[in-house]
C-alpha cells in the first residue's frame, strides 16, 4: 500500500494528544507560530512576551514553552522546521490550550526570481510533497489554503506589499532537483517550504483556523542556488514579520478579517 492510500476517516486514532497531555489551566484566543529563535529572544529581552505557566509541550530532544504576548491572550510558540513535528504541535496546542486559531509564518525558497528577498507570499495552494497530509485528507496533488484571501485582505489593509501564489511543501530539501523545481514552477508554484500543506491538512481535519504567510529567503530560480538572505535576515525584519502575524491574530480574534 502506498502513501496515497493512507487516509482513514476514522476520527479515533491509537494515540492522540489527549493521551499525552493534560489540558492547561490557560486558554488562548489565538497562537502565533514562528520558527525563529532569534525572534523569541528579542521579544523576551524587550519584555513583550512571558512564559505561560510551566512547559507542557515537549519532545525527547527539546522542551517547547508557550509564551503569551503582553496585554493579550495570544500565544507565541516556536516550532522546529518540518511538516510532521509542526503539524503535530498544532494538534497539541489546540488540545492543551483550547486554541483553534493558528497564525504561522516563516521563510521560504523562491521559485520566481522576480520576487525580491523578504517579500511576503500568501500561499493559495500547497503541493503535497510530504507524508503527513495523506493521513489527514484523501490523496491529491494540491491542498487549498483556506484563509489565503483573509490573510491577503489584512496585508492590503496594512499597506504591505505581497503576492499570492502556490507553494511546494517538501520533506526533502536536499532533493529539490531541477526537474522537480521546473515541474512545480510550471504549475504556478512560486515558493518552496516544508510545512504548509501538512499544517493545512491537520487544521482542516481538526476544525482549526489556519492562517499563513511566507517571506522569500533563498532563491532556486537560477542557474545555481542563491542563498539570498537565508539565515541572514536582520532582526528588525524578523520582528517586523512577527508583528504582521500578531496583527493577523488580533484581527481574526475580533472577526474583522
């Protein structure tokens, strides 16, 4: 049986977040999910986030504290790169903190050289080149990112330049070959990353509202890989992108998106 036959619509699994975690005494209206440790460090230094209770979500490798942004009931959480762990953490956050609104942002590779470094991209669809999503929805090439229009509307209201487009979610960043890149680009993909399709699949299956944007870091649309700003983005730009995500969270809580 191949991966495309893995979907089972039985809502009951052998292991669930309820088996692994007790619910927190705290509930969250929304959670901003980032991948940047530098962003977390700066927010802590400025006193803008505080740790929410004792660490609950953890793995054999790391503890994953939940923070809350000052004067809000919005969580701030740093995940680890990759579809399985990030989408799994969305399930855990939803259960532990009764939180059904997730705003996720992070870097991506560009598949269109006309997109400038750090420009925001709002994915409309994600190519499912990972394994997790096939356990949460029937097989298909692409998954629609449900709240793309809402994210774009907020960015427009904030006068932030962005572009809509498809993204390619892959588990194997060292196997982004020219052939595969050309195939995805021909289908309209303008970005490549490692989480979006899986996170949307999990969110759809668990009735979680998922909001996502990316910022272009490296570029694959060239004769050889262009590192661009990958790992080099300034802390000011990191924080700026965080506050964009925070504003999205605030607006979806108030239902003005």
